[in-house]
C-alpha cells in the first residue's frame, strides 16, 4: 500500500492495469487526485510489467493508493478481478491508463448514472485528442460487423444499436459486479468487455452513457503486433463459441443508441 493517510470513504474504487505505462499512469493519478477526490476513495494500480511506482505529490494522495506488482503478466480480466476482489465501496470502476481527464471530473456523474434503477454499467462519452467522438459504443462483433469496421473502415454510426461498450472506462454498482463475477478470466486479452456487457444485458440490466466525456488514446495493439492480434483472434473465437454470445443473438433486442451524441467538432 502506498499511502499512510486516512481518507474519507468515497463511493468509488478504481482499478487500473499498467503494462509499462508509468508515463501515462502518473498524470492520470494526479488528475484523479485534483478533480475527483470527493468521488474516489481508493485506486488499485496493477503493474503487469516491472516499472517505477507513481510519485506521491507533496500533500499526499487524497485517496488510498494500492500498488500490486505481478511476478508474471496476467490477463486484463484477471488483473481487474484480483484488484476489485473484496471491495467494500458501493461502486467499482475499470479505467485504462491511456484515459485522460481533459474535461473535468467524470466520476460523480458516472456514479450517479450507475446508481439508477436497472443500470448495470455506466460509461462516458469517449473522444480523441481532437475532440472527435470515438466509436466506443459498438454493435455485436459478428463477422459482418468486423468486416465493416476492419476491412471497409466503417466505424459505428449514430443510431447504431449499442450492444456493448469498450472497457476503457466502466463504472458498475459493486453488487452488480459481484453478481456477474467480474470479467470472464478465460479471455486473456480482448472481448472481456463484450462478454461482460452481454451478460449484464441478459440479466436485464442496461448500459447507460453518462453526460460526461473523457479523452481516450484508443491505440489498438492488435493492429500493430502479431501477438496481440493472435490474442484478439483467440478471444473472438472463444466469444463466438460461447453460450453468452448465442443467447445474446437469440434473445436480446437491439439496445437503442443514446440520442445525445457529443458534437465531434
């Protein structure tokens, strides 16, 4: 544990996993401390690869910072499940280190949205460094949908049904997270967020976009290196063979896309 201060109990615990992303983690932690101290009571940072610990600011962190160091790299879902195991906060957050809080504190509204009746997961608008809306709300990853995205270069358009949202920033009520069992650890990397979103929807819970935005780099390693591409293919094959995927295709009506899109200009 990297904090000796006693902090007021906030409603949210944040889990971050770093794969040698110390240069991104430090400013993100500083932004959380500066903007979200009233919402975030604890941050669990999992170092999946060896790297320097974050530098504590002169006044200390306004939340409890716990640093976990893996002896060997673990998968995305495994790392977040371990970090959030035994959480006592009312809400849990999965947060990528390449998220930038460039538009103020997102967590108060994310918690408020996640706490509404029938909500399984709250998520923010995601924009790139130029303020353009990213396609973080996506249709079910069928072969046709992937062909449109990867080969034809057609991202999801306004009005496209939102079957799942990416896992860059997700806030869930802790009882919901526990009832779902967190992420399915059989996915080493990729599709954990698809599977979780489908299971939430099959349980009758909604994916709701909160009226906040974050900046997300959204650099997909599977487009640049063979090993992540292999992981992505393996995860897709596992997803397509899973009962969750086929139950979702058979039983779930299209999840209507939120109407209040952020202007991309």
